[in-house]
C-alpha cells in the first residue's frame, strides 16, 4: 500500500504505523523475557524496559546492527507486501508521531510537553517521562493468575495452621485461569506447587496426603508433555512429589528412573540447585537408614538416593566439560 501513495505526508504516516506495530511487538517481547525471569514486573520495571527501547531508537539511528536493523527484518516478516521498502530512519520516521503512536499502542502516558523542542539527535527519555503504565489484558486468565499468585505467596508467609485455607483459595484461582486458557502451562506449574504444599500439611500416612501429591503430579505431567519447551520448575517439583511418595512407601522402584530424569532435566535448566538436591539425597538416605532398623522398605529409598546423586554428578560432570569448572 505504501508504495502506491503519492503524498509524502501520508506515506510517512503509514511508515510510522508499520514501524510502531513492529516496535510494540518488540517491547512486549522484551517484557515477556523479563517476566520469565522475575515472574511479575512492577510498574517501574516496565518503565525501565520501555525507556531503554525508546532511547535505543534514538541512539541507534546510525548503528548498522542496532535496533533499527532488527526493526527492518521484523517489518519484512510482518508486512511482506512492503518487503521491498528499505526505510531510511532520517527521512521516513517522524519521531514525535512514532512515539505518540507507541504511547497508544503500549497503553502508556507521556509527559504533556515532552515533544516541545524535540530533537531526536540529542533527546533522551527518563523514567519520569512515562507518567503511567496501564495494564492491557489480552487474555482474561491473567487476572485469576495474578490473584492466585498473590494468595500463594501470602499462604507461604503464614504459619502452617493458617496456610491450608489460603492455599485452597489460591488453587481455585489457578484452576479458573487454566480453565480459561488450556495451554496456560505456568498456571499448571503453580497449581501443582499448591497441591504439593497442601500435601506437606497432611500426615504422610493419610489418604489426603497421597491424593494431593498425585494431583500435583498430574498437573506437572501436563506441562512435561509439552515437547517444545523445557520447564525446570515442573521437573523439579515433579521429582519432589515422587520422592515424597517413595519416602512414605506410596510408590515402588518404578519411580526411580522418573526421579533421575526429573532432576537431570531440572539441573539442565537450573544447575545452581545441585547442592540443594544433594542435601535432599542425604535426607532420603537418612530416612532409609532409620527405616532399616525396623525392617521396612529401604531398597526403594536407597535407589532413590542413588538416582538423585547420579543426576547431580552427571550435571556437575557436564558443567565441568563445558566450562572447565563446577
């Protein structure tokens, strides 16, 4: 469409619209990557990402491999009909118009007089230039998930006697979130974690304990069936559930290989947990020694100990080969 326009002003407006959509998607990708690390972002953290991208747009005008090179490839991918257009940042981009369009697309507020005497060659954004960040809900599951996360964190800060009721409320919120979005894998991970924490509040010999741990395993298996992306949290807590079941003689030796695989995959995604898993192996071994005095099931626990240790040793060996240190 742009190539058929004769008005330079209209052509520039269309150019800004094309670029703003690509930049908006780029900003959201940066925010998603930050959220993967920090789970939930504060308004200040969101502003920090936006300010960084906005300043990169101004600073990298003459940089060959900067953000504008990324935008060029994204424009060609998103708008194939305009794929022959190689935009010139200096002539094709109206920066005040671009940032006003991004203000609307990102649901943010900018200072009223920010574009007065605006010079893209010297201007730099700061946090105070963004007056607010409005939440833009694309999927309704986000609301239930956020409430569930808040309740889960609140429950874990309470004494054990007060924890069960709040965990139950958190579970209901995550169940609603997962019902709205069937592939809400993070929701299933936290739902499994809630069931796991509920199980820890019951006696290991009770039917409630077994039911909760098995429910947690079911949720983690939903996530682990997804081949395209590994989730170390799901592997870690799935392994923890199986170890709990083994300790209280709720599973046989068939779970040993599953435990080893779970912790191996855990350490592939989060190698810093190796010390914690080694301490877990020591606890399981101590439990086996205690039970051996009364002649109870020790073979399974000893094999579980071996499987955990093997996962840790293999991870350390792999890390030593790739980095030269552990």
